[in-house]
C-alpha cells in the first residue's frame, strides 16, 4: 500500500510543519473573522495588517525551513 503523505523524520521537520500549519490556521475564516473589525491600525484596516503579517510569517517559516534543512543535511556552502 502506498503512502500518500510524507511525514517529517526529525524534530526540525516537525517544527517547520508546525510553523506552516500555524500560518495556514492564521489565514482561514474563523481567525479572519476575529480580525475583520472596523479598526484602523497604522492607517490600514486591521484585516489588511493581518494579511501582511501572514505574508511575512510565511516568508519567515520558509527561511527557517531552509536554514534548518541546511543544518540537517550538513551543507556548508
């Protein structure tokens, strides 16, 4: 029987997976519903600021994943 999902094999992989799951959860409807209020933050609606935070968090998790995988593989470029 073939396996449909590849699970992480180290704590670093689980950490990156948890980061991605957190970013996905931050961007789905129930959380957005909590943020979508008529409040201005630095001149922008709160939901727009939340969207920027999600984008930066996604970039941060990807950068962290690249660093952790490079440490795990032992690549010293």
